C-alpha cells in the first residue's frame, strides 16, 4: 500500500486506499481546489464534467421542487467523492451537489476518472462500496424526512456533519439547516432553542456547537445509527 505521509491524497479515504502503483498514474492528473460554502459543483439534470474527492470540505447532495423547496438527500466528506454516478455510465447528475462547509478537494476530469476506473481495480472497488453507502444514506433520508420529527432529524443531521467534518463547531444559518432537513425555518429555530436549553448545543449568530454528543445521539432517530454503522463498515473495509 502507498505511504505518502505528506500527500494531500491521504486526506481522502478512497485515494488514500489505493496501492502506490495505481495512485501514481492519478497523481499528476489531480488538481487541488479550494471550495467555498454554497458553491455549486453540479446542478440537477446537468452534465458532470469532473469528479471531486473532498479532503477538508463537506458536500451536500440536494434535490428541490419546482417551487424551490430544498431537501438534502446525502452528505459527503473525505470518505468519498462527488460524481459517483459516472461509475454507472451515467453523465447526468440526478441531484445538485454544493459545498456545505468550505475546504479543499482534489479535482479529476471526467475522462481521467473513467480511465482510472478501468486501470485500477482498487479504485473501482472503493467507488462501488461508496456507491452502496450513498444508497443506504439516500434511502434512510427519505424515510427520516417522512416519519421523524424536526428534533430527531436535526440531531441526526448535525451528528452526521460532525462525523465527517471532525469538528464540533459549524457555521450554519437557520435557513441552511431548514433546507438540509426539509423543515420550515420557524420549526428549526424553535427546535434549536429546545436543544440549546437542554444543553446539547450552543447556537449563536450563525454558529452551532455540539456540547453533548451522547445526548444528541439519544435525541436523534434510529436513522443516524443505521447510516453510521454503514459508514463504519465502509471505512473498515
């Protein structure tokens, strides 16, 4: 296995899992990019021109109605990539992918990614495993948004963000939170206040800090643990 201790690719699980010989072909084709919050990588039903392997940023996969109502269907950090649909020989993104938390990623052209899938059996295996992980996440998000209350959904989402960002403090507005969990802004504001009163979080001027992770896990719905277990299996594979 590779041992590039100072290499940026080690910050991404998929790239860091590649044998050295397979990664060396990719290395000169990867371009490090800085991505700012709210930047849109792909719009729904548009062509994908490149894939992104997050190293320090966090990406949201969202869908919306004709009226502009938004809900998140998936979230991706350094465990995966954006553009996974190319694995299935599809070039049109079924969802919008935007930057949830600013940071860096390694960008690879669509053509080079497709060529790499043919050259590297490990890359294809890891991307396939990540695709299954996203299926679990999307499936659970659909169930969660339909049957669970705002408090459960908000706790689930904040825990998922913490798992991928490795930090307890996030720059998140109420409007952004409402879009991510498919709830109204007033409901999110009320729920945020309840969680803060319970000592689980601190919310202050667009910043939310998780204070009591164990309490958050107790308040979240079962969807969090189901997706977390799938994530843990993926990372240990």
